[in-house]
C-alpha cells in the first residue's frame, strides 16, 4: 500500500511521532512518505491508500494547518485516514481530574477527525494521542491557567518534559500496525 504520514509540528514532538509511524509503515512492507502538511495539498491524498494525519493540539483541537488540510479533503476520497496528535495536557487514563483536564484541553481532537471523516464519507482507522514536551510559552500558560497548584505542577512538568518517550514512540508504532491491519 501507499502510505502518507502528514503532520504539523511546532516543537518537534509531532514530527517524532510521524517519523515512528512512517518507520512502522515501511517495516510492514509499505511504501511511505512522511511530509509536513505544508508540503501536501488535499488532492494529493487521493494517491494514497492510507493517510496518517498528525497535529499539535491548539485550543483543545488540532492546529489550523492540519485542520485546513483535513477540511480540504474531497468528499468520498478513496483514502482511509488515521489521526494523531501530541498535546501537553494530562493523559485521561491517569484518573478523574486528568480525564477532565484532557477533555477540556485536548478533547476536541478525536471528535474533529471523526466528524470530518463522517461528513466526507472517509473511513477513520483510529486515533492516537500522547503527551509532548511543551514550549516555554505553553508551560507558562498551563501553570498559570490549568495546573496552578505548585505540588501538582511540579509533578506534571517533570514528567511532561520527557515526552514523547520511547514508550510513546512504540505506542505510535503499535497504532500504525493496528491501523494498517484494519485497512
């Protein structure tokens, strides 16, 4: 199969995940191109069997450059889509307040992929997300707005700066394997 891994990355976190997905596609015997969303036009996607589209998370949703590419995909496109994002909020699996925080600050991302695919009649093969180390500006925003308790902040920031970890990259590869097996 021909695989496209398109991504928008500001700090390099999403680029790392995109590279891991591309590596896994090649390891599975597929032809894969990894490219920034700026290098891709919506009509280009018709030439691929599976498109992995990744983005940083902005204002609880995918960033505008990735959203513009997603919105520009022609209805009824023959490609299948898998979405992925990196975010600097908490992981929802960790507990109740983490789930609530994730929903507030990254929760629109999977719903955007689902809604656009449903609207355009494109099969969605899944969604992947992981934390990514925040930029200094995002760290300041998170500390002043979301995690204002210093003890909670100290624990969070020490961990989030490590992401994406080797475990995150392996999880992205598993996601790619599963998405490709489902296509």
